[in-house]
């Protein structure tokens, strides 16, 4: 099954927190926020991977509820 739509991801890593967002067709689809660690690259990748996991869960829920074709 193909996933349709335009998806974009953004990540911001600061001294205190790493934040990520997944957009689908310009709308917020999933987000994640976590405390930054010593390694900023690792923190950013963790935030992105957790947002992607949240997107999969959100898609599964939406399909179950009939909100996603």
C-alpha cells in the first residue's frame, strides 16, 4: 500500500531540547520533543526517529477510525 501526500520533516536541536515535526500536505502530522544530550546529532536523530514512530502510530489510528484512506 502506497502512502500518498507530501511529507516533510524538520528538526531543531538547542542546548536544552531537541524538537522534530512531520508535516503531511502542510499540516502537522506528528511531533516530538526531548531533552538534548551531549551529542547534538544523536539528539536530533532521536527526536526525528521518535516523531516518525509517532507518525506511524497516528496513521494506524486514523486508518482504524476511518480518517485515512
